[in-house]
C-alpha cells in the first residue's frame, strides 16, 4: 500500500490544550507509520501550506511530541486567515495542490474553531472539485465553546476551570477586604458572542450568597439600571459583589459595552475593556470602591490549571482525526458526544464538516437564569463534568516545563507564492 | 502559670498564603495550650479589636484550621485601617485595653505589611506607655515584597510564581498568533512603588529573545520613546513583544501612567489601567495590534499556584511569632534570613518592629539591568529560590477546596465603640 504524508496546522485563537490535539494527531500518525509517511506541520496555519513553509515533524523526538500535551499556545504557529471561495480564488487552491503534490501530502488535518472549519471545508473540496485526492479532517478547538454538533469544544473545559477557580479565589480576597475597602470586583472573561466562559465563572459558587453574585452574558441585553440594582443588593446583603462579565456584553441595540474600535483579520471587532467600563459605571452610579481584572490571554494559556477531561478530549479528537482520515472520511470533524452527565461519559463520533463551518452555538436560554444574571441547574449539570480533574504539567525550577521543538523547515521545492 | 488568651488579626491587602500564617499561629497556640488559652481572631483586623468583634477560633475544628493552609484571602477579614498616634488618640488605645482586659488577652499577633506593622508597633506600646501587659508580634505578609529587614516577604513568592508562569504561558500564546494577528502583549502586575512583582515576570525566560522582552519598573522613569524603540526592536527581531508592566509605572516627574484618581483608606492613590494605557500608546506610535491583561486580585489570590517555599515560610513566621511571644519578646517581627542561595537555605530571626514599620524596600539598582528594561543575574539569583516548589491545594469537583469556618462571635462584654 502506498504511503502518503500528512499536513497538520493550527488556526485561529489558540488554547491551553490545542497542542494536546497536535500530540494526538502526531502520535497516532507515528503509530500508523505503515500507512502514513511523514507529518508536515504548516508554520502559521494554512499560510504554511500556501507559502510552502512546512515544518518537518519527523525531526522531533518522541519526548518533544509527548511534551506538547502539557504545552500551551500553538507550537507550530497559528493564523487568522480565511480562504476565499474556490470559485473566485482558484489560484490559491491550485497552489495548495501544487504544494501537497510536491510533498506527497494526501492527509490534511486542520485544528481550529468555526472560522477554521470553513477553511478546512474548502480544502476538503480539492478532491471533489479539482480532482486532487486529499482527505481533510477538522480537529475542533475553541475556548469559546461555540462549535455546533460537538457537545463541547476542546479548549473550553480548561478555560472554564481557570475562570471558575480564579473567580472563587478572587472572591475570597475581596470578601476579606470589603469591610473597609473594595466592595466590588469585576472579572472580564472572553466570549465574543457566546457566554459560555462567563457561565463557567458561576461554577465558583452555588449556595445562597456565594460569589459570583452576578454573571453578565452577551446573550442578555445589558440593562444598566437592572445591573446597578443587583450590585447594590449584593453589597447590602453580603458586604461585597463579585461580577463575571463577558467581553461581549452589549446593549439592546447590539453595541458592545467596550468597543476598542479595531477589527481582526476575520472582520470581528476587537473587544477589551468592559471590566473597567463597568467598574466605572458602578463607581459613578453607586460610589463603591472597585477592583477589576481582565484575564485576556492568561485564561486561554493557563495550561498549569487545565481540566484533565479537556486534555483527554483534546488528545482524543486528534487521534480520532487520523483514524477517520485512514478510513477515507473526507470533510469530517471528530465531535464529542455526551453519553451521560453523572457519571460523565463521552465518546467521539464523526460529524460532517458542512454542518459545522460558520455556525456558532450560543447558550440556550434555559441555561441562563430567568433574571439573566446567573446559570440554571441544567447549565451547571452541563458544565460541571468539563472542568473535572487536574493535569498539572511537570515543573522545573519553579515554572511549568514546555516543549522545545526544532521546527526544522522542509526544503522548498516550488517558487514563492504571494498571499 | 497563668494562661492568657491570644488575639490574631489580618490587615492590609491579603495574599494567597496569609491564611497559612494564620494556620501557623493557631496551630502553634493549640500546641502550647498549657501556656496560651483561647485564640480570638479580630473580624476585619484591628477593627475587630476596637469594636469587640471577636471570633472564637477555639470553635473551629483542627481540620478547618489545617485547611487554612491552602485557602487564599483573609479568612477572618482584613482591613485598611491605621491607628493614629497614641499621644493624640488615647481613647482608641484605652478601648483596646478594655477589650483585651475583658477577654483576658495578653498576646497580640498582627498579620500584615508595612502599614500594618505601624499599627502593631503602636499596639506594642500599650505595655510601656499605658501599663497593660501585652506582647505584640507582627507577622509579616505582603505581595509587594517591600518589607525591610526580612530577606523576602511571605506572600511574594506565590505571586511571583503566578506572574512568571502566566507570563511564560501567555507568551507562548502570542508567539503562535503573531504572524497574522497580535504583535504585542502587555501584562499589568501589582507593585505600587516597588517593582518586585514585575521583576518576577522576567523569570519566565532567560535566553536571547525569550519573553518577556521588556519589564517596566516603577523605579525607572517611563520614557515613551525608549519604550517604543524597544517594542519595535522586539517585534522586528522576534515577531512579537511581551511586556510586563508594574501598576506603579510612572514618568520622571512621578505622575503615574495610570491614575484612576481614587485614594484608598491609607491615602494611597488607587491605580489601575496602565496596561490599556500602554497598549494604546503602542497602537498609536507603532500601529501594532495588541492584547493586554490586568491580573489584579487574581495574582494575589492564586493559591492554586502557590510557591511551596512561600507556603512554608508563611507558616513558619506564624509559628515563630507565637514562640517569640512566649519568650516575652514584645514589638518584634519574625524575619526571613537567607542563609544561602543555592541550595536555598533560610532561617527565621526576630527583628525589632521599630525598624520595620513604615519602611519600603525598593529594588536595588543593581537588580535592574542597565537599560532599565530587565533584571540582572543578581536579581535572578535572589528571586529564583522564592518560586520553588508546588503546593497544589486539594481539588473537589474540579475546583480548589477552601476552608469553611464557623466564625462564631465571642459574646460581647462591653458597650459599643464608635470608630
């Protein structure tokens, strides 16, 4: 049987465990060495394929690949770059075929979120529309947990665990300070359109009065008066108020609370600063002393506090991607299926990529409490299994050890290509 | 031998490990039960003593007290409240004597930083100036690491480990994104006047080009042009730039980069927002896409990532405080003495409180690189031992377990007192 090489790349915002998926893909390819040749990683995602900037993964030791499992960030470089339509931008696709042909690549693994699934879907059409025999599999990943079909997105469980833990810890801090000092603490978390990460903050407490006292979701229109009433109530009743607010918090008309005015390469508005904005409103309306934190990259890079469940699922989708490719399943994505809540059981099934790309999964309304400021029991049942278990990385000299890769470039065989 | 009761309270900004000191004080008092009666904790620091709001620690189980060792925040409540001079505010001191007399308290343990050491020093004068036989010991604590005499401040090692780890993790994130997206990441850390925490960020890397590429200290006047030149150089050379900036970063004339305009109860300016300020300057001057994070309370509450060395030292100063009190050493503070760098060895010695109160220890100039943007080898030698070892808390249902105390109030015996 002829052996062909595999291409693997990372795309979109990275997570604490995207490299665990890389590890799953690469280790599985190595185990299947009688059927798969070399693994070439694209430097900076699909751009690596277009510019023939390939990394020869075969030069990395087994230990280095194993260390990917506990290394945050995207080890091969990620990108925010969306392929245009095959009909209007045929040259790009022909270039991909040239590169794949030149390096004998017939397996394509793309590790990303909703936008990246779209790129993977377009690449998967090479075989049908342009006749190049490629099997393209999307490996799911996003801290936003907004991919459809899959019960949860690899990468989310770890950010959820980090935010829930940080909320619990910071709440103990402010609870000690509130008698004479800070009364309100605002933690801003990621989640542009979907409030999954904000919801995870609510896992920090559950009993009456336990912080956080309020979660502000992008799914619920921001009502300043209602928010202030709730803050005041919490401070009067418990002495302090802890708020977890999504970066995507917005008014009824869709305007974001914090809009930095920039857009990213996908055309999304770059957000940031809702925590200071909200804290300022509270100071203005109620006069309370506040503190605020913006976790930003810290939350999605915090591999030191990853969810063991998430690490295992991230590895598993990487492994399954290779298995699907070897079964000849083009344009698919390994999706997590929840078998039961408690005890938590899950399996991996194949989902058609066409049903995944460019879809966002929002919080169902029945996961958000009726008053709009917290989560329901159904949401808690859904979220709780995802943060279970710890998978601390090895530490060296007081700090987490991370994989050191050679990232050796594969010799170029083609002329340069302008993006 | 007559047995007297002990008073313990927490003051100032809390840390991830101040409760480990509480644990050290309380467990040692329990072991010395033939010489010390009950431990009464002041609710909200010295305010608990003044208002006779005392917590009967004897009602807490041994397990609950042991759990303090891995619980962040101040379990008995802290305060920002500084006693006035004994000469001008005699009534306050007479009230303290009344409360101590009413509850048979002759040992006073105050757990705090520089401002709190001042309060403890004033209380220690009760015996000399007002004739009440009290032994007052200060238990050191501050994330700022700015207490004099002690080689390092309990609480600092853990925030240092958190900031170094978070910097390393977030740097891997931005390194993966920089090809097509974010070029600059700014992490704002605490440290109003002293750059110790910012310096800890530099532990994330050491080799050429390893992030962080720049540390901005409060000790070095902020020079916008010099900072921008350095950012541009890093982006051109490494593709991205990671900056750790102290909240206390300031211009030559002393103006803070970010001044929220509020002051706390000690009269200090409330800072916050230097990260977005600096990120905005970079966007304006260089046009780079940025991300920024403000760790705020997260950094000083992150017990899940505490330094084992710090936990051990925090416990040890609590234990030593009780031992000093039993030796009749009034107005003292257990201080950490460094015996050797490598292997790191330390001991605890008694320091006179008069030499500690109201002093701030800044970064020595030879700990800051000549260009002002990084740390020297001497600094690295000093900092490295402080972040060694992990002391993960127990986790339950995916989250760190924390102590649940009864916090039962001791019955009041005196009339109310207006602060």
